[in-house]
C-alpha cells in the first residue's frame, strides 16, 4: 500500500485516497478528497484497476459523473441564454459598431529545470509531484521537516521530461501546519563528461508567494498547478564598478552613505486565554450548527462527520489544557459511525485515562464519558 492508492473501507462503502503512511499499522485516508481520517491498514483494501473493469465504476465515481452531467447541462443552458441575450443586444446596436476585442490570456513560459508542482485533486486537497523538465535523469530523495524533525519518505529515479507519482497530499485548510518539503537532487546522464553536484533544497511556503505561483499549464503534467523551482541559482551579488569603488568606500567610512531602513520586528500577538469547555458537550448537528437545517445545498454525511470530529478534537484539547478531570461527549446512538470514530481517536490518545458509555439510564449508548489524566 502506497501514498496515492485508492482504497475502500472494509467497514463501510466509503472510498478514498491514501494521503500519508502514519506508521506500520496506520494510514491516513482522504474520503471524498476533502476529509482525512486515520485508519488501520487491516481495515482498508486497495481498489484494483481490474476490479473496476470487471464490475464497473464505483458508486462514488457514478455519483461524480451524474453531478458532472447535471452541471454540464446547467452550464449549457446558461450559455444558450447568454448567447440569445448577446444576439438581442447585437441587433439593437448600430451597424457600424463592433464589440471590443478581448486579449487572449498567455501562459508564462517555464524554463527548463526541476520543479515541485502542487495540483488540485479537489478544491481543498493538493497532490505533490516532482517535475523533471530537463534532458537528464535525476536521482532524488524526498522528506518532510516539522519542528526541526526530519522524516525521509521516498527516493527514486526520475527520467527526463517526466513527473513523479504523488509524493504526498496536503489540505489547504492546514496551510499554516504544512511541513517543509526537503529534496536532494542529483542529475545524471550516461557518458556525460561533467559530474554534477548534489543539490539540497528546502522549501518554506508563505501565503503571499504561494498563491502567486499558480501556472495555468505546467510542463510535462500539462495541468494547472502551483509551481516552485528547485534548482534555481541564487542571484549574483551586486558588483561595484572599479571607478566607483573608492568613492563608495569613502562614503561608507565618512558616514555619508545612504542609510538602510531599519527592519522592525512585528509586535507579538497577545496570547488568547483558553476557556474550559462545559462538562457535557453535544455533538449533534443541530447543536453545532443551528442553521444547518436551512442550508442549501444540505451538508453531506461526510461533511457532517468532519464537523463533529473537529468539534470533538477542539473540545478535548481545551479540556486537557485546562486540567479537567472528565468530560462527556453526547454523540447519539444512530448507526454508530460517530461513536466508533470517537472511540478510535480516544484509544490512541495517551492523555486519556479511560473512556466508557456514560449514564446509560440517561443517554443509553448515545454518550461517552472520558476520564483525563
């Protein structure tokens, strides 16, 4: 099982993509490309291409096609309406007038080199690819650095004019928590007379530069992506002409050289006080989002489950930070999906002393008591 494999949960009909290998027994799976959950390896099975050929498309693929078809029909209707309106407007114009020409959008040419490309798998999920837009093969390693801790994830040989398989999947909502990708790159060409140097590149993303790096059609992949060059050479230092060197030194020694503006460090934001959550926390949708019943379109089951788990994790972290001894999560009985996910997360948390069904005479099996260390 590798990152990027499409898998199906053995305990349900959900399908997803493996976005991360957490350890030998645990993987992270993105359900519907927008909601990631940790799952035991033994609880998922890889969906093989032969299976789809033999039994047809999966339910999720069929639903996606129906949605695309309905969207296409709606877009076609809008286009026909716009065309009729344009024709009517043109009929009202004097014969001598013509619409102003529109300038075509030109893609910025990308020079040869090695690039990291982040491609949308969905509006929120990005896949990381290494792009070799050169005439040489490249040996590479890829790892991630978080809080000064490095973790090696993959190594391979990438032929010329090709792109790697997905090296990882990241969510835009977690942009501030993204690790720093670290690449080691060694170009290689048989019978070449020049040895190449090993290049180590570490990237740190900033929102201001990240969103301006979007390219409509990146090389090799031929898709829209956020593109970052890995073998970019540093800018050469400024050179002072020999006839100006003495004058420049004299200005610096006499103190008449133009002063550089002092860089001012931004003031640190005041820390926000953490408030303790209530002893009983209701995770039902109507308690978390009272206006959800009137939303259009209505939330999907996956989106509802994600909202409930996010509220659970936020409440549990605040309970631990404020040294609470115990807390009750009201999740309802229903089909047991939310209860199962909560118990799975609680069983992996080292700060939990134990958990059990809370007050069966009051909640039945619809609430869980968590005792904190």
